[in-house]
C-alpha cells in the first residue's frame, strides 16, 4: 500500500494520546499507532536537511549573548563542529580557552537549555564516533534527536493532528532518522484475529 492510502483522514476523526507517548488515529483499514518522539524526530530531521540544502537556516538571535564554558574535550570537538552547527541555525563563536559565545540558536529551540543541548549532541558524537562524510547532515540528525518532543509530553488534539499530517508529508514517514519505526498499524483483520473472530 502507498503512504497516501494509509494516511489518516481527519474528517471527523479524533486523535488520541496514549500514556503521553503514543498517538492513535483511525485508518481506512484499521488503527494507526505513532511514537510521538520518533515521529517528531523524522519531521525535524527533514526540516533541518531542507535548511542545509537551501542554506537558509533560521537563527533566533539572543537579546543578550550567552557565554558557555566546556570541558577541554568538548571544547575541542565543538570547535571542529562550529561550521556544521552554524549551518543549522546556531550562531556560535569561539571566545578563547574552552569558552564559546552563543549569539543565536536555531528557531524553535528557544525553550531548550543551549549548553545542555550542545553537550548532549557532543556526547552522542563521541559515543557514535562518526562525523560521516556529511557532518552537517549528521548534526541535523543529532539536533532532531535532542529537540524533538519527549515521551510524557501532553499534546493537544490539534498538535496530534499536526504531528500526523507533518509526518506523512515527509519523504520517509515510517522510519525515524536512526531507522527505528515511527508507527505500527493494525488492520481490521489483525484485530479480528486477536479477538478470534476468524
């Protein structure tokens, strides 16, 4: 089946949130269950890729630049990563020693602690031990991972619908950037079998 065939129709259909972790929606053929965090990662990842392609990163300038100090190891890795990060919407500048000044952050990350975000991304980089051939694209995946909505976050119905619609507008809605599934479906036949009606 094509993605268009599976895409939920919101005509009078209500989305539900299960344990503030999964979004449930009606399909023509059954039931759709979406992992809200992985779905949002896919949406953000493709937005960041588009930013890289068009070279039009949206940077939210800080009213007061923030000075951040990192460990020597983090500072070295961050220094090597400045170009890739700035392409994604950061405005980071080396200040000396192990210190950087944040003049701006990617639009949409205003409510996230900048230093913690950068430290988490750098920590992932050390564990994954990869910059790949496209470091900016790799950072797009890391940024999406750490700025996506988390399990436990309550979503309004309008937010759930927007999440579902945005997910199905991506090029690969069934997989998060790391390849893990964003959703599972249960057909009416699957449910009938579980209820032993066949």
